[in-house]
């Protein structure tokens, strides 16, 4: 399957084929897709990437994608730039509803404020047509699990040292203005 830079890993599931019984989806990236994912995630290498998902109906016209995504990746240490290997093993749980669905409508909020629970469930995502790209969903969950500041084991960053005055106190950030005079 041909992929572009925006969707280097793709696997579409037709929503019409999903009945009461969940559809089992097992997907894995080939070498080209792994290289494209590494470019998209801006990391050194994706050695392997796979997902085991269940796609099932959710409420009347929605779809729920649930399962796990796994990947072996190599990043650059933020201190030494040496390679750092890590494994991703993340749960996937996403709900999709078609555009125009009553399940997608957000309640009208007076005064422009909406209260959201950061630990609560996410709002359903919208999809167009009759397919959901579960490959993109799996890649997004894996990307969110990547450590943004990987460090090689035992490496400590000690390059920044605050200067202190004679009393051991840090200088005021306004100290540079002490000699400033208004004309």
C-alpha cells in the first residue's frame, strides 16, 4: 500500500462490516513504513511497529477501537546524542462517530466556558465516509508514548550552573537594570 508523509502507516476498516461482534485487526509495519514512521516522529529508527485492535460498534452509529500498540524505537540521547533504545507498549481506546451524528454534538455552553475532566474519557472523534483508518490511530497512540527527552542510562546533565553572589543567593533577574537611568 502506498503511503504519503502525513500517513506513513495506514490500514482502513469499513464501518459497514462491523456488526455486533468485534472485528479483530492485527497490523504490523514493513521496513518502508517503519522508516516513514521514524521520519514522522523525528526519531532515529523504528525497528518494529505493530498493533492488535478490536473494532466494535459503539452506541447506535459509533465505532470503538480498543487494543494495544507496540513498537521498538531508537532515539537520540538529549545529553550525549548517543542512541537510546526503548519499547512502547500502550493501550489504545478511541471512539469515532460519523459527521452529523447526535453523539458528536457538544452541549451549548453559556458564557463560553466548558468544564472538562482531564482524567475523564475523550470526546468522540469524527470520521467521514464509511471507513476508519485504524493504522493512523495506532500510530498516533504510539507517537504520544514516545519519551520527548530520552537519556542514556547513567547520563546526567550538569552543564548549566547558576551563578550566585557572595551570600550564596541567586542574583535577581532585575539586577541588570540597577544602572539604567531614565533620560
